[in-house]
C-alpha cells in the first residue's frame, strides 16, 4: 500500500462560513509548498483499480459504482431493497493511504433528499477485523441526522473526540444539504502534524488541534440511504464525484500556517 504524506500532524480554531456559489473546478491547496501526488479526474469509462477498491459488504454493491461523463457515480437504488455504491483506496495491496503532510481535495455534488447519506471520510487502513483496530475517523463531509445536516470533523477512540457529534470536534455547515445538492462543491482537508483544516468551496470552516491522527488512513467515498428519514426519495440517485486529488507537503518545514 502506498502511503502519501510525511510524518507530520496538525493546529487552530476556524470560522463556519460556507459559500453557496460553487467554486471553479480548478482549485489549489492552502498556503504552503505542496506537490500533486495522485489525481483521478474520472475521465475514462471504468474505475481505476490501481487506486480504488469497490465495497461489496452489506447494502454496498459493485453495480452501484460507475464512471461516466467525466465523473464517478455512486448511486443508491431501490429495487425490492436498497443497494448503494461505495469505494475506498484501502483494502488491497495496491491501495493508497494518507498520512500527515497530506492535502485531500474532491469536487462533488450530493444527491437531493433527506434519506441520502453521502460521505467523504478517512478511516484506518487496517482490516475491520484486525485486533485492537484503531477507530479514528476524519470526516471531510457527511450528510446525516434527522433533520439532515452536513457535518465534518474528527472521531477518536478516546478523549474529547470519542463521540461522533462532540462539539469540540465537529462542525455543522450552515448551508442545508438540499442547497448543497444544487451544484458542485469543492471539499478540502489539510492534514498536518499539529492541525486539521477543513475547507468547503475555498472557505476554512473548521480547524482542530487536539488528538490529531498520525495515520495512515485510507479514503472512503460512499452513498448510503436511510429510508426512514421521513421524506420522499427517488428510486435512484447518485453522489457525483468530479475528481479526487491528493497532494503531499514538499517540505514539512514550509507548510505550517500561522494562527
């Protein structure tokens, strides 16, 4: 498994502003010296299996993962039972893991409807059944809850970030998911050795400086469904991912951002 980034970690307290106007497709990492390490623009007709592995557990099905029209489509479909799409950079020898000193950026469009649960997360690279498996999760974006909300943050096995919704470790975006579904949005995550910085459409929306993971973590993209969320849903909808880009710090001494 390739490990991207260097042995760093992350620092600061940010704002909660969010632009509702989609940003241009060409975005850039935050201040610092970064090099593009990996990019998937999804311009082909099939998933690049050198990068991605398709989840096929539970409701996840390979039939719900397609590449078309310059995008990765993770769909949710009801056909006598729900099946959904999910992919990960982990789970195989050719997988890709991120570490401190990484900047993740993806541009996507979430499906419209309270029942849909799209998510962009970094999770432990080790198998689910590994002894004493780390449960650390960095959430770059997820839609969850009733009423639904778009959230991001950090969850750790112990400390103040143990609870998924801990106020000190989580931010809820002021823009409701139904407005996020109106267009494409750029999600960014800068992972340093003393700081996690979360970006939406170029705005810094959350910074964390406590319990910063040391990695490695793999990237998971998923669309799940909560049929009991209480609103009408389509028989089929998709999380559309325009691109995924991973940068690494060219020089750890030059990527720190002052508070």
